[in-house]
């Protein structure tokens, strides 16, 4: 872009307020993740280009000519910053229009089923579409999120726990993996009872009915399972282990050893794996 002449520079300076006017009118149409300042910069460049290309002999007022050029520059910038294809954005607008129409018609927020029926599609396809729209939203971690103590707070600062101790985080991850290992090593029926009760929220009565035993027996299995898990966890961090005496003690020792062998130090820290029930 060449340097402006004095006349063109006057046109730009006199019409700078036009940038904010046009940007304000089209603000509701550009993607939510775009930076308003980036669009404003594109709008200012559009104003400069309008001044360079303006031909007063055509009889068109500069303000009208510049408004079109500025609006086009904003939309071009928004499309360049958008990660979603135009088909997705078009479908998103159709969904928004449908929701507004149904809101006015029923006087309440429409359900997804109602929106899907209004658009002639299925709730599943509507969900997939909205998932694609949300997946295209890009947020800046440096963007202001609010203020705290008079200081600006960025999105990145609220996503990261500044008080988190790295050593504590590793210990918690290792303990969580040990718990999963301990549950996985329980005898099948005992594992079933513990997971059903504590993870799936199934009542003792329902578990007893499903297994064909008494509720008292289910409570006993759950108590024994929890005791085994606790003992195994304590043993993993103990510097020395007492010698196992008796059949029950030897079984507990074998169970504890199996928990210790189930995972290595490395994969206990790299993440959790889904817990698979035995049998």
C-alpha cells in the first residue's frame, strides 16, 4: 500500500469515527472468538484503502464509499480468523434464528427437540452441529477475564492453579493409580460390590438382590474390600512390611504384592487408564 497524499490523509482523519460506527453495526455477526481490536485494525486499513481508491468524480459521498470498504475489510478479517467453514457458520445462524422464533412463539426457551423439528433435522444432528461450532471457538489465554483486587485477571490465570505444588500433584496422581490398581486386584465378587456401591451408587439392597445373597453379606464384602484396598495402599508407601502369618495374612500379602506389580512408577504418573471389572 502506497503512502497517502495530503488529501487522502485528511479523508482518513476526518472519517476515523466511521470505523467504530461500522464495527459496532456488524459486531454481532463476527465470530465470538475473534479479537475486536484485530477487527478494528482491519477496519482502519479498510478506511485507508477507501481513501486511496476514492474517485470524487463518480458523485458518491466518501462516507458511503468508505463504509462499504470498511465493512468488507471487517468481514474479510473475521473470515480469516475463523476456524469454522462457512457452511458451519451458516448452519449456526439458522439455529440461532430458529431458537429466537420458537422463543417468541412459546414464550420460553425451546428444547433441542423442538429446535431440531423446526429445522427439519434430528436432535442428534443438531448436537453434532453445535459441537462443531463450539470446537471452532478459540479463546486467548491472555484475554482479560475480569478484575480481582483492582488488577486484570486473564483466562490463563484462572485455568492454572498457581498454588498447586508439582510434587503434591504427582503424589495425588500416583495415589489415584494405586487405588485403581487395588480395585482391579480385588476378587471378582468383592470388586463388583465395592464398585457398584461406591462408584455406581447402587444400594446394598439392589446389589444383594442382583447377586442372590443377603444384604448383610453384601455389607461384609464391601467392608472387607475397603479394608484390603486401604491395607494395600498403606503397604505401597511403607518402608518395611511385617512378615505374613496365617492363611488370611498370606492372602492379604499376596494381594498387596499384586497391587504393587500391576503398574510401574512411570505409568502411574503418566495418566489413569479405564478400570475394567474382573469377569
